């Protein structure tokens, strides 16, 4: 059906425009949502998407449709293009160097097609769930890309991800997530176990109020995942161009973070669900450092932002905005059982949400901790607090990275949309506010 | 492949509901949901892209064996739609054994109605061609040379959408609706004297192209350019510590949405969104308890004509009405859908909304605002000896219990001896909900609404809302 839709669409665009591209996707997905330890709803989707992209004399029109009946849009394209003026972003579609891919797990396909989650609920022992809330999601994603440069590409992948918030009591909770292209109940159970341990630890400690001041902080992979995803997205040429970044074009090859930090964009990592061998322009993806030992090594580009930056595409299209596929943060040498000791006096922040910027160019932001925040003195947990804020500058925070954990987690949830493999991160002198 | 246009009416959806019942569901609903629209984005006055959007499909939600199942498809082929019905029932039955209590829907007088929001200049009739001309005219009407800052990038988006829905429920609800909306989005990054800043804003309502004038888009952009100039060239370090604070309608509207609207959602109170949007202080502080001064009344009203969050029946066919969340300082009703109303032994107040064909109806706000008082802005300020006036914000957030919020001023001024003095940069008001609402001692008459896209649910759903309020005065709160 995808090829049929793509080719039927391409036939209607051919010879009318200087260039065209059609991307047709199908996502079959099932999700179990839990609250108060019980299923609140099971949802499934069968979603077709059609992206059409055409250019004429440097004018760009694109459209994203969630429908299998996009009839009227084809009639309107010429009229609309006639009214536009050339786009300053226009660049010719690049050579289609991408390759077909298939990275699927038959167990996921079976569950999605059957709509039966009992196998998953048995594997994760949901009948034994305590006060859990979260989601478990399995999907099979397929897409086809054809364009006027004779690109004819097909990709297929699966994913299994989710997150769980575990409550020991109303004021003591932990939350963790997992993600993979494979059906991996083992990593799901490990993540749920991590959330449960944090909840129990918080419940066992006295509740503490802390004062607003600068602290050493240990950021869990959930927190670091949220902040470093923003860092990687800020390295998109589009974010820089449109003013949603604290990086500048001139920052390339300069130090922007502590030398302890290396972040890679890894579209070819078979374990992470952003896996793809071609981007939205049909260009071959490649694994690359975004930040390597603290130095900004790559601004992520599609052909459009590359032209404006005098660079080459990095295979990160987005037809409009370049984006990372999978993020991978290089591990350091902090062992799990040493991290609190190395933290010394400070806070272990285990989850966060609501990261917002006051000033994008200057990187001023704050984010709110949720779930357990463990207060640590002389390397020992002495209390549990919650809902404090990191209110700092992203540039300062990156420079103040002092240590990186050795163990890696695969994270993807509400606040970390890009699949990310990363460790704990230790930051000194972070500005913390508290009620 | 056949390209075709199709709208399923409530009458055509009824057989799907019947099919769900035949498969063993005790409750069923089927809906067709289409959003189509057009968007143009200009960068520094030139179009970077134009796009047409179409999202349409069918969703089916059922209760079977006391468990809730949902399935949806944007393939309108008969076998795919039937498959969605079968899957919804199967999903529900598969997890029924894990439930300790059956899920039920409250009994309601459901609507059988068709309604639409009016648009004097219907964007669909004028089409995308006009939208581009309007966007360019809008951009050209702004004289950037009047502002003494460098404009690094000026992104201006103009879009309209037509949302068409039809719904049938197994207990008699039959609703059809059509709501056109217009939205303007802009993001301006500017620099001066070695420092940079960014301001973005969203303006929107239900209606047609006439909203560009009616909502004062040009004036809003010009006012934000003036704010950027003040921020970059004139703003000084703000005072810190406990002081009186006057907040403008933009900040007050956001606070009503974040600190009152969200925590009043009964699904959050019951823990259904605990892992996503979080919980609520209303788990501990119950209806009838005092949370603010007598001057505070907060309403969520979907029925405001022309509003961004406008609707007359919710996505469970329940008639919409104004919801009084706080009445004279006392916590009042929750926002309910039929599921939470059944759990709490009450009636739904019509708060179930969906973003698209792929989304389950969950409890959402519509247009949340604080009722105005009778003070002018000058009167609010003249009684402040030392304080800060925060007119606009950029950064904000709130914890997942909706208890401690932070609003950081973008355009803000020092107040001394009842007069506005120099602009100040980034004053951060960090305050808990009770303190915020209890410290209000005067409420202005200048009620204004601001558009937003509110996010909630999994998969995340963004729905259009208005957030409104008048200027207010808070006594003795903390600026950090």
C-alpha cells in the first residue's frame, strides 16, 4: 500500500514541478497506559502519513497529511505555488545516497498486529504491579521515499519503549524509562526496578526542605537525557537560524562544554528506535559527534541549512528543520556505587520536566525536578526533597560537567523524545531554587 | 488507489457503535475527526515554506468487561475501520482481568446537535493564496527601523484550520461540529550592545481572517518589538526578596491555566495522568476549602464566542457550560469527563476533548480566566511602595503537583512610591499556589485573553485554549 500511495502521488506531481518528493509512512502501534497500578486504557493506531514536497523556481511547498485521501491538495498546488515568492531556504534536493533498511523484531510485529498485550503484561508481571503509572508502547514503523532525483527508498523498524512512575507513598516516587528497537522486557524491568528503588529510598529518608543556592548535582539519565537532547537540538542549523539556540554558527570547533562531555548522533545504531539509513531528503545518514570532548564538532544540517551555513548536509533532514535521530553520550568512569561518594555534598536529581527558556540565545533556562530528589551529605543520603528547580544558563551547566557515569541507560519518554543512550552526569555549582 | 474525500456523519458512525456492542462492549463511541488547514511561514519577510495540512480518521472507544479500549485509523477503507472496532473491544477485554473496579460512564443528557463557529471571512473560501498575501502585508506593515535593536531573525507564521467532527455514542449522543480557527505565531530574535534575546508569541481565536484585525496582531508584534528594545537596552538588575508585585493579564492568564485549571482536572486528581502531566494539590485540598482571597474567582468557559478553545458539546456529546473552578477564593468544581464523573458520583461538565482522530477524549481546559475586578492599572500600582510590575513573561514552569510556579518577567519594571520606574531584566516570581492566590488584594478591570496550545496525554495532545485575566496585585511575595 505504501509504494502504491507513493507512486500514485508521484505520478500526480511529475512534470508539474522542478522537483518533487513523496514520503509515505505507516505506523502501527499499541500502547497500554497504567495508573494506580491498573490499566487505564489500551490504545492502538493505524496511521498513514503522506508528506509531499515540491519546488518551482525556488519556491517551496510542502504538506504533511495524516490521511489516505489527499485528493484536493493536488489540485491546489499550482495555484498556491504561483502566489509565493522564492524561499531563502531553497536548495536543490541532494543526491539520494541513502539505503533501504529493515530493523525489526518479529515479536513486536506479532503483538502489534494481533492487538494482544497479554504477553507483555505477563512478562512485566503487571498483575503484581504496585502503585505504578506509566505507558508501555510497541510499534512497527514503515516508510517509503521517492523523489525527482530518482530516490526510491524503503525503511522499516520496530520499537518497544515506555516509562513507569512508581509511588511508595504520595510524596515518595521514582520514575524511569526504557527504549529499544527490540522486544526487551529485561530493560523494561530494570527501568521499573530503578523507579521502585528511588521511590523506596525517598520514602525511607526524612523529608527535607533545602535552601535556594548553588549545589553539586548528580543528574540521572532521565534528567541528563532531557537537557542533553535540548543541547543536541540546539546544534541543529535550523534552531540556530531561527533563534532557538544558544549556539552560534561561529561556535563550530570551539569549546562549548566540559571535556568530559561527548554526544553523538547515531542514526545507524541498531538498538535505538531512531534508526534510519536515509534522512527526509534521501541522503545517507551517518553517525557523528555533535560535541566531542567538549568541542562542538557538527552543526546538524539538511541541504537547506547547509547552503545558508556554507556547509554540507550531515544527513539530518527534516525537510525544513534538521534533527538528530538517536543520541549517544559517551560513558565516563564514575561507577554506580561510587557516584554518591563522588557527589559528596549535593543533590541527586532523578527526574525533571517543564524545561523552559527565558532567553534562547543566552541559554537562560529553568527546569523542575519531579519524583525523588535525594539530599546527599558526605556521600550519604540524608533526606529526600522534591520539586526543586535548576535555574541556570545552559552554557554554564555544560562547562560545569565534572563527571560522567560508566553505566548506560536507554531513555525515551515525554520529556526525552529522541531515543538516547546515556549515563549519569555530575555537575558542579548548579543554581538551584527551592520554595 | 482512489483519492477521495469523505466525511462520515453521526448516522454513518452508528453501525460502528452497534458493531462494538455486538462484540460485547457495554458502551461504545465512534467519531470521525478531520482537521485541515494551511500555513505560511515567513523568515525576515520571505516565505520559507507553505504547507497544507490534512488529518482525518476514525476513532473508536469502548468499555468491555469494565475495561477501556481505544483504536483508531486514518485509513477509511471499510476493513481498516472495522478492524479498529474489533481491536478496541479486544484491547479492553485483554486487560480486564487486571482491573479491581469496572470503568463506567456517568449518565448524562447527551446532545443531538449540529453547530459551527462562524467566520465572517471564511479562510477556506479564500484559500491559501490569500493567506500568503496577508502574511506579507502583515510583515510589511511593521516598521522595524523604529526599534533600536538588530533583528537577527523574525519568523512569522500565519495559519488557519477547519476542524470538523462527528460523533455517535451508544447511549444516544449524536454531534456534528465545524470550527474554523486562525493562528498567528511569531518569534523574534534581536540583539543590542552585546546581548541577545528572543520573544515568541501565539495569537489565535475561532473565526476567520477578520481575527487578524480583531485580535490586534500588528499591535501585539509592535508592542513586543518595543519590549525587546527595553529588555536589551534599558533593563537593569531587578530587586530581589519579598515585595509587592503587580502582574499583567498575560502572566495572570498563564497562572490561571497552570495553577488552577490543570490541578482542577479530575483525571489528574484521580491519578490517571500521574506519569505524564502529573498529579494535583487538589488531591489534598478539597472542594469547599479556601485557597485564595475573596477577590479570586476563576472560570473555565468553552462557550465564549470567538475564543480559541470554543466548543458547545464536548467529545463525549455532553453539553458545554462555564465551570467555576474557584468561587470567591474557595475551591469549587473539578473539570470532569464521564469517566471521572462516574467515579466521583457526579455529572460531567463537558470537559472531554480530543486533538485529532488518533486521540482519546481526555479532560481538558477550554478558556480559563480570572474574573475581573474594578481597579485600573494605575490604581494597582499607586499603592505599592517598593515592588515590581511584570507585564510579560518568557520562561515559566510549575511542578507536577501544580504547587510551586515560576514566572520570569520579560517586560518588567521596578515600582517605587506608587510609580513605575526603570525596566528590569528577568525578575523571577517563584511562589506556591496558596500564597499566590491568598496574597491578591486588588484585581483590575482590564480582562484580556491570550492563546495557547495546551499539552497533555499520551500520545501528547495539543488543544487550543485561551488563558485570561486582568492585572492583579500580590502583596509580599518572593522575587528571586
